[in-house]
C-alpha cells in the first residue's frame, strides 16, 4: 500500500470530440423516470404525470437535459406498462392526455426535453389489433405471429411449433382457443409479438411515432429491439426451427428459463437494424418538415458489442442516437478490477463510428440499483464515473442520491418475472426491488403518496435518508451529484476533452482536458484497499498543485483543498475529482 508499484497499464484512449456547439442531447444528461414510483399526486398509491410535473423542477435542478418516462400508455399493467393496449392514450391511473401535454409544455418551459417509451415488439393481448387478429379480420390477421403448432409423433398431441422460451420463462407460444392457433410472445403471455414481416405493422408503428411527435415529444426510448424479428417458418418442415441448448447448462440448468437456450432464431436477427434506421428516418424527417429541435432515439438492446455499434448506423443510414451502452452493466460487478472499468470505457470510445456520441448506462428499472450492485460505499464513485466520461450519461431515478434496492416480500411482489417463480426463488428474478417508491421526505410513504397502500411498498428506511434530508445536509450523495452535473456543464474538459487513463493497482485515474478551461483528473479507488499515489509523472502536462473539486461522501476531503501531488492518499471505494487550474 502507498507505493507506486504495479503500474501495469498506461493507455491512451482518445475520443474524437471537440465540437464547438453542441446540440441539446449531445454530451447530454438523461434521467429515467419510472412513473409508477416517482410521485403520486392524487393519493391512489400510484405515481402519475401530475406528480412528475410537480417534481420536474427537481429534475432540472439536478442538472438533466433529457427525461425519459417509462411507458405511460393505456395498459392492463401485466408488465407495468410494457404491455400497451392503446399507444395513443394515457393510462388513466397516470392521468389524461391533457396532463401529458401539460407535462411536455412544462418540461419545455424549463429547458428539459421529454422522451417517451416506445414499445414496438409487442402489444397487450387487450389491444384492438390483437382482438381483431384473433377474429381473423383480414387486415389484422397477420399482425402477430400465429401457427397451428405441430403434432407430437409419439403422443399425437398438439404442441407449440418450436421450443422457444419466453424471457419471462416457459414456452414463448400460447394457444388461443378462438383462433385455434398458437401465438408468439417473447415476453409475457399477455404480450403478443407483432409481426414485422408485415409492412402494415411497420407503417402503423411509424404512425404512432408521428402521433407523439405531433404532440411535441423530443424522442423515444425504444424497447426490446433485439426481439423485433424471429426466423421465418422453415419451408422444409412447415414450422419454426428449434433453438439449441447452451453448451454449458450449469449456468442455467432450468429448461424453463430463457437463458437455457442459445437464441439464434429469436434474438438480434440482422433485420432489426433496418427497422431502427427507418424509425430514425421518421424522426429526422419530422425535424426537417417542422423545423423542430432534434428528436432522438435511445435504443434498448442487450446484444453483442458489434450489434450495438451497428445500431448507430451502417455508414449509409443513421440509426439510434443513443444505443444504450449496457456493457458495464453486464460485465462489471462489485469484484471488478480498475482495469476492467478502463477496458469498457476504451472499448466503446475506440470502436464507435466517427461522428457519434458515446453513452454510459449503469442502472435502470430492470437491474438492481447501482448502490446494491457495486456496494453502497461505491455509490458516489459510480456517479463520478458516469458523469465524467466523454459522452452522454443516463441516470435511473434514485441513483443520484445513492438509493439502494428496496425490500419486497413474496406477498407484495408484482413483477411478472417474480410472480412466475416461487417464494424460494423469486428474488433471483424480481425487478420490484429497484422499482420501489422514490424517497422525497420523511412524511408518510416518504412523501411519495398519501395513500394507505402503495403499489409497491416503500422499500427503505427513509426517516433520515430522503431528498429533503440530503438537500439540507452539509454534504450528501445528492449534493455530490449536483456538483458533478454542474461541473460537466460548465467545463469544456467534460464536453470536448479526451480520455487518457492510467491504472495503478486497483485505482483508475483518467485525465480530461480541452483546448480551453481547466484540466481534471478523476481518481477512482475501485478496490478494497487504501492507496497512496504519486500523481507526478503519470500524465503529461500535469504540473503544479491540484485541488480537490469534489469527492465521495466519506472521503474525508474538503472541496477546494489543495493536495500534495507527490503523495495523494485515497480511500478504498472512494472517488475524487481534482483540478489543475490553468
Ligand atoms: C424491456 C423493459 O425494460 C422491461 O421492463 C420489459 O419487461 C420488457 N422490455 C418487455 O417489454
């Protein structure tokens, strides 16, 4: 400890930024709101649009430019809004269309851009299209993927056309008595997959984008992109091809689990890219036709790195502005080394196409919260990391104040992924813990709702840890986050600076500087050991005396403190931002 041994990697990763004037989303800060859990304005125990409107100044205050709302459309709520029964209507428990228009207006009036969630892979089984498809109405007959099934040669019984498994477990095929056929659902039984080989489906979905563009939204987060296409029927067999079982089933032994199969026929088919490019055309055309601000697409795809790069565009077509970068979410955990952190930064920066922006996503409503995944002690470090990398940062509501997962009992569980399991295994599948209500203050239900029963319980003790308390405290996770976003906005180093990094033992250090402004050094002690570092000589052009601009809550450092570059003591799990003044 305390020795500068073990400098085993010095890298130079240069990100080709340097744009003089940035469009609103470039280098932007995006905030994901999970509407059901953000703020309930009418006391029914469920968050809503007026609640969000009430708290929009908070979102602005913490330094955001874009706000993405998880789905607020009409839905039976089998998958909490990711099962839409009318794409053009607002779910009544969230408010009315007028409430949404008022929210968009309020967002714009304070300089925020509002992004809606577009769920194109599947509708609800209660959508009019599906009802008409069941009824064999000619226009809608092939809006979904239907098949008679196959007859089992041994038993003579009818069975699903292939072995495909749903993301939510069990067969991806469900029998429909009325139509006397199976339909495909890559997610829940109540979420039939649309058929993108039908041009009418493609056009109807574009019209939905146009419907909301007309109402002033600033873009879309596009759900479940890799699932848009499946292999077509094999003419030789008249059915769909079975997917192979993964080579080593020890990581996923249960055949009912999605991870048990290798999804070569149902996931990330080459056809998905063209659809994304077509959607990009729709939003770009809108901007040209109506001379609006840029409309952006954010795409959700848990897929290969190569596919994520292709999501940006193929050199001829533009695609997603922000293909969510899930690499770190998938690959890093509380045991990961500083080298790994550095690797995933450079991997994206060094391989992304020219002229696009990197983006960094560390949490969302489908994954355990940052503070739970990486350890509460690293909560600030992770935010320092996210906010100081080159490109776009995406923050899931709650991560800005170090919120951990809430506890949700089996009895209180509502997530279909949890409910498809059992009391002994549900926690492995459940997404409820990261969806529990936001903690605003120390009043009933943490100020989220005045109801006696909330849709999910408030999952954490909130009496002393909530937004009000963190704002009132001399220092807090939230205050650190606000300092970060302000710094990022005001300093050229964070909008056009390169990324130069060094790993010393388990500490990641990276420098950001631009042609103008100050030079910054981020020091992330990712490991579990304190380290004393000699900062001199690690990077070119770093001479003089640095000061601490901000650091993790329990670092013991004071903002503005001048430090000794020869011997800078870092604490395990703590992050630091140092400034070299010009
Ligand atoms: C991804 C969404 O983020 C998740 O919450 C949802 O269950 C699935 N797509 C299905 O829409």
